[in-house]
């Protein structure tokens, strides 16, 4: 029996995923969580009698990306399947590199969720054909897009800036000083060859990163 927990802040999404999985004979949902603290509490309660965490990337408070890093650090044998509304080109490659065992968009979940879980439980990685091609390009040294050269934190701050957040708001959300966020902003612009927030916003929108 493959034991999973579902982490998503939308009850209707959790209910829908559970409905899909309850129809299988080899997958059991043993818990649901809406944020990072709830997730850690459930994992501790199961005493790690668990195989896979199905994790939404967008959570209130601590992001799914940050939570995944904590999970991989504290429970390296635990598999994480990312389930997100964001297209693969936004996050998938970055998350696979960070330790995710798979990435699935929510619009593909009804058809692919069970297949993804079974493949990951068997020790494999679940990625789409398009992402496989992207990974091959990475290995063969194909030229990277500017945003692909950013660190995970830089990528996160880039998206927050592009979404209209002020530096003060970003600092509060990420528990950083405003000066540190400003330094990140400068570094982001330099790495991407941009000069202003307006150029950054234009780039993010053009590449559908938010």
C-alpha cells in the first residue's frame, strides 16, 4: 500500500484529489494539510509511516518550495510530488533539481496523478515529455534563459517584485531585512541584464512566470 498525504490550502482541491485516490486499491491517503506547520505535524504523527507528500507549491506562509527543502533535509527518503497550477516552465526544472520526485500540473491531475504516484513509489521520477526534453537540454549545455540562472531565493523575490509587492512587504513575508531584499533585487537585475523594475515585470509577464 502506497501511503500519501495531500498538502494544499484549498479544501476543494484536497477533496478532489482524495476522490481520485480513494478509487485505487494500492494508494491510501492518510492525512491532509493546508500549510507547512500542519504538514510537519502530520508527518510526526505518522512516525514517517509514509511514502509520498503531494505538495502544492503555493501555500500560505512558508512556500511549498521552502517546505520541500525542509522535508528533503529532515526526511531525505521521503518522496515529494509537486502538484501546481503553475505551468512546468515556471517551476518544474528548479524543483526537480531541488529534490522533488515529480511535478504535475493540476489540470493534468485527473489523468496522471495515480500514474505519477505509482512511478515515484517504485523509485522513479515523474516528469512530462516536455520537461524530459528540457532536462536533456540542461545536460547537453543548451543556453539558459536569464531567469534560469537565478537562485531559488532570487527567483522567488523576482516573482514577488513582478507581482507588485514593495520591498518592505517582501521583507516581511520572507522574514528578511529590507536592505537584504534590496540587495537581492540588485543582484537579480544584474544577472538578468535588466535595469528597472518595469523591465523585470515585462520579462516575467512575457515568459509567463506569474
